């Protein structure tokens, strides 16, 4: 039987993920590696992506500064109706069937900044962000806005390789009605070190799959992220994703699974914590509000018709 607890004396099971080098001139090799990853686990690393390690370290440092603030200061930045701002420990529960409590993590959402008087601000996930006062955290907003912009460029580069892996034109997802006006959300995460114990329903983050197109994840050097390649297996087999300095871990979301008629899979994942603080930075990417998500032409045939739920859906 699989040993589920993080503090088990047996060595944890490690996942081996493909590594996609965005500087590789051999695009066919990148497409092949990515396609293999998408068919196998839905997770892969991205390296040489253009964001410097120095800047990534700066973003992590700014994240730590925020989460080190007194709770009463963080609560002044509490998440608003646009899902921007601070979320305290235990505020969210991702796996209600198996969790005894909410996630033992705190977070901070930063989305696409749209002025309040702009008609676009009426749309879900668009609007004004909640920012700490400049005097409280000098340079914090500027750092996060730069990260948001650079991460979107990386996500678009990854999406172009995904398109080729699905036998589409490389710019398929990079259109004004798709990622040209994307819904992209940056989320800072802090796990305080509460020991996870699945047998008692205690998790850093409960098991879930992401609902968007793709997610980029930067992590510190503390082990914690686990993936389950086969969610229907009994028992489920969980593997740790080893941290890789300077890389992004990329995973596919439910939307891409739907778009690809289940050719590519959105994989179950969770976070277990082992008495160590852990920081990560997630960047969730989805197409614009008016994008029609329907079965891709290259993912259906007479022998493989579209699933009923992949027939077509406007994203709202």
C-alpha cells in the first residue's frame, strides 16, 4: 500500500517530468517532448524561458515580505468581489470530500488591472487589484506587475508549442479573442509549515485540477507538490514533483482537456507540507471572456467524435 504521509520513513515517490527548453532552436524536439508530457502526466518543466533567476528571487522576496506582515495588516487587504487580494489560512477548501479543514495556506490574488470606469471592468476576473500601500511595501506593486507581464509572455510561448503538439497553427491560441486579451491571474502562496496528514484530512492544498488553459508555477526549494496521473486508480498513487531552480512547472487545465477532446489531460494535484515553510507563485492563464471553447478540429474524427461536453461552450 502506498505510504501517504509526508513524514513516512520510506523515500517519497518522485515524478520524472520532461523539460522543455524555450531557447531550443529545434522546435520539433520541443513539440515531441511536450506532447509526450501532455499525454503522460499533463505536467512538465519549462526552462530558459526569458525570466531571470535574479528577478524570480526578487519576486519571492517580495512575497515573503507580504506574508510576514502582521495578520491585522494582511486582513486590510482581504480578497474582494473580483477575487483580488489576501486569502487567510483555512479560507479555501479544494477537496471537500477528503479535507477535515480548509487548506493550510495563505494566498494573494493579482489579476488583469482594468480601471474602474472601463466597461471591461464589469466582466468577471477583470477590475482593479488590491495593492498594499507603497509606504508599507515599497516597490511591491511594480515587482508584481512586471512578473505578471513577463509570465504572460512565457505562457504564450508555451501555448504556441501546445498548438503545434495538437497539429494546429502555432498562433492558434495567440489571437485577440483568445490569449490576446487573456484572463491571467497571479497568485502568491505561503504554506506556514503545518504538518500534512492525509489520514486525518490535513493538507497544505487539497487535491484538485485547475480549471483554466494552463498554469505556470514557480516554487522554492521545499518539496510539497504532488501529482496523481490516474485519478481513478484505487488506491491513488501520488508522486512528488521535485523543485527545479529557475524553472516553471507547467500543468494543463480542465479547459484544455475539454478543448482537446480529452487527448490531453488535466491532472489531479495537491500539496503536502512537512513542518517546513513553503512559498510558491502560481500563474493561471485562460482565454478572454468571449472565446468559444469547442472541440478542436484536429482532435475529432469519425472514430473519435467530440465528447458531449466538448461540443462548444462560451467562456464566461
